[in-house]
């Protein structure tokens, strides 16, 4: 049996490469193994596999349980023992705005209940608005049909505001053109 720290050539060990190996223990399970003589992970491949499968806050790549979607929403990871866990998707995540309202009400939300953004501080559809999860300042609880009506009304208002802005620009342009024409008539250019 080799001693800890003993170094041998690969061919002496029956390996096909030409490197040197050291007999070293895994730092987790303490089981000794031959390791190629170079900077190595401090544990064996079996313990490394166990390290990769740690979940939640035990995982070294844990980022606090928050996901940011491409559309700008924040999703929160809940643990199975959490009271609001029944509202999560199959991976255990819940949209932050639904969680905020559920906690404020002290109950789980039903599937037909929708959390609507009021757009109190930021424009409709902006990432900032989707991450402004203040209840009741920017969030309100509605039912699916009411939410659909609200959304359609907001879209109609937005289209009308855009149209009003466009017409204001056209009026300014026409006033400027009229001023230019009057100046030409006065000075005879």
C-alpha cells in the first residue's frame, strides 16, 4: 500500500499517459486515491458528484433564490416547507409580485386571481415597472376578466396618448410652416 504523498509515474500505475501521480486523500471522504500531479480539486470524483447535486442554499452557485426573466419579472425560489409553496411552479419558483400580495393578504392566491401592475411610477411594460413590487402602491389583486378589461383599457389609453403626442408634433410643425410663410410675405423673399 502506498503512503500519503508518494509520487509515481503513470506507466508504473498502469495508466496510458506519461504524467506523474501522487497518492493523496480526498478532503471530504478521506479516501486516498492516485491524483495527477498538478493543481487538483481537493476531493475525489465521487465526492465531486455529490457536490454538484447540492440544492438550494447548500449549492456553491446559489444566488439567493432569485431569477430575472427576459421579460423583466422577478421569480423567487421557495422551500417545500414554506406556507406559500403551493403557489409555485414545478421548479419551486413563484413570481415575486404574486408572493408580495399573498403575504400582504396572509393567504395563498387562487389561480383565477391576477396581480395587476398599476404603473404608478414607471411606464407600462417597462422592466422597472415589472420589478416595482410595492403593495398596494403599484400592485392590485383582480380577477382574470377584470384584469383583461384593465389591460385592454390601458392599451387603448396608451394608443390615444401616442396619437395625441403625434398630433401635437404635427400642430407645432404646421405653426412653424405658417410663421415661415408669413415672414416670406412680409419681407418679400
